[in-house]
C-alpha cells in the first residue's frame, strides 16, 4: 500500500536543522523520512501516555470502589 504524501513547509531552529541533517546523513536517510518518523513516534508515545493515564485512573477508581464495598459488607 502506497501512502500519499503532501509537501509542507515548517520552521525549526537552525541548530535543530543541523542536527537533523547530521543524523540523516549518518543513517543514509533524508530529512522527510526522519521528520515523519519523529512525528509518528511522538503521536505513538502521546497515545501510550494517555492510555497509561486512563489505566491509572481506572485503577484508582477501582481501589476506591473496593474500599466502599468492604464497608458495605460486614466481615464474616
């Protein structure tokens, strides 16, 4: 499956561009591939972070519910 690509213009600090070019050259890649990978990685890590936050929130709610159920039921 071929992904369609669109051309865009971005502005980044010169030092970051120099580092991007250096890394791309070291890896035999081009700027576009490096930037696409970086943006994809950012989105994936952001999604992972949000999922982790959701799991933590659910665990905290679950702990709260289990504490409430212990109060509702007498010990046998």
